[in-house]
């Protein structure tokens, strides 16, 4: 039987922490445990290389006897096919060290060595995966993004008749995913077991940074950009669930947004201003149209832009023609460098009417689950790091409603790594406008420099 560690014996070798995890997995796989094995790694730390090396080792070790490794990922293209490419690369690196009969070969989404093969499948809810059997192993990449019920119904039975071990790779999310439930069970098992193979394996970002200083510098910059308690930083780097407590902004973050600076009725010389525009309806009971105006301050550190809100304007039930005329007038007054506007549904034709005046300064935002999630995460990061601030509460209707909506805005970590937020029982017009204004500030770019009589 070929040496199962052959893919490790030719440079470039796996890094020390990767090799440690792989060796632990190979020992655990050989024991063929009934419970899934788990691997939890920080983002971009090389867990996919470990998964590819594991598959390569299993194919080499079973080339004579044969069998199948089923590998699944949340999507076939690109995720599963990228995994296939990594498996091919891991095998190609060692093909010259074995007889020609043991060389790897590929066909479609299948990679083979001798009589053993790896089949790459999609774990998407719409994928058709029936009929496959995992006799060597069942491996799931990015398992935190795979629906647990679907995996248990469609994939776990593939190893039922063979007793093949299951290995789940991924990173933390909200504590309730397929991967994290298995991690919790394995941690409890490993803590109770005085000896035997470990079921759970992981490496911290600090362990990765000890080998790759550039990675450590990147993670530290993300901690500064997002904040140490941001859900994304906690889950993707600290490997702990990044749950939100039912509200988009906790009480401490609401307090952190209070900047104390004075609101403005007109721009101050030499400052840069941006705006976020959320369209509402024309009826009295409809959502309000809200424009948030902020000073963009490029001196926030770490290349980030601070967003200091200086004014907000609300139109409730006003005709769109009047709203658009007043937005154009405010643009002429404030000379916005960037305006991020809601171009979803009815907003699309309204935003189109602003193009002639705003031109390239207009950022048209179509809301999808992904784009709204990104806006919510950015709002959280800016609040946690002090890059977003409201002006002093001057007792105005706008100041009151903005704070009320921020306090009432609900949030939850949704499937697939997205942040869902809003207020199904009330309004979130000010929150959306604020998030769009922050996007405008962060996408406005560096200040234009005066050159002669013009600007560049």
C-alpha cells in the first residue's frame, strides 16, 4: 500500500499547523468513528489545502482496493470545482514519486488514483445528488454554509452502509450551523476522553500568524477596521459564534454613535460632504423618504473614512417631483462628492431622474439580501470603531426619529453568512439612509487635491 502521507513528503510542504491538523485527521479517519470529525479554521488560513491533502492521502492509500470519497461544498461552481483543482494539484505534486499505474487522472468532477476516486458534488438545496456512495470518506467543505437538514437527508446516508467517516471543514458562524453543532459535540467528547483519537481539530489565527507574519498583520488590521467584537471578526478569526442579540445596535453601540458635534444647516468651507438617500412612498402611511448628509473625514486612521452626520431631511407623503427638486437643490448647496441612493423597485426610475445632475457622483444601490447584509455589517463596524457619529440631539423630529429607528432596528445572522436587519413592525428609513450615507463616505475616495485653478 502506498504511503498515505506521500503528499506531505514533497515540497512545498504544508505549514506546521496544517500538517498537525492533517495528521490528526488521518489518525481519526483510520478509526472510522460514527460521529463526524470536525475542522475549524480562521478565514484564509489554508483549511482548503488541508482538505485537499486529506483527499489526496486517502486516494493514494486506497488506490489498490478502490472506493469513493464524496466531497461536497455549498456550490458546485465555483467551490466544489476549486476543491477539485486543489486535489489535482496535491496529487500531481507526487505523481512522479509513484509508478505510472498510480498516477492521478481526472474526468469532469471526478479525480481518481488507481481504483479509488473522489467525486465532487454540490450541497445546494436544488442539486440532484442521489445515487452516490461514500465508501472511503464523506467530506464537506465550508460546512457552516450547508443546510443541516439537507446534509443529513441527502449526504449522511451515502456512508450508512459503508461506515465511512465524515469530516466537516469550515469556520464559525452563529453557533447553530451543521458544523458548529458537530464541533460542540466533539469538543465535549474530546474533553471527556482521557485517551484515543481526537474528533475535533483547529488552529487559531495567532498560530497561523506565527508562521505567516503577513497574515497576522492582516487580521490585526481587520480587528481595527471591524472592531474586536464585530460578528464577522469573532466568527471568522476568533472562531467563536458572532451572534447578534436581536438588535442591530446594542445599547453601548447606540451610545457610541452620539458624536456631540453640532448639526449644520449649510456646509462649512473646505469640508467634504456625502449623502445617503432612501426612497419611501407618497402616501401618508407610507415609509418616509430620508436624506442623510455627512462630513467625510479621511483622517480616521487605517485608511478608513469617518462619517460625521451633520443633517437629515425627511419627506413623508410628499410628491416625488417635489422630493427630487429639493434633493437637487440640496446637492447644489452642499456639493456632495458622493450620493448613495436606493435604486430598488420604485427607486430605480426616481434615481434615474437624478443622473443628469449627479452623474458619476451617483451610486445606485439595488437592495438584495447580500447588498443589505453588507450595508448592515459596515454600519456595525463603523459604530464599533468610532467611524460613524450622529450630531447632538437638537430636539428636531429628524433627530428623534433617527434614534428611535436605530434603537428598534432588529437583526439576525441568516443562513449563508448574511446579516438580516430591518423593522417588520415599524420603520427603518433613517437606518437605511444612514447606512447608505456611510457607504457614500467609504466609496468617495481620497480628497481631491487643488492644482492651479482647478481640482484633481
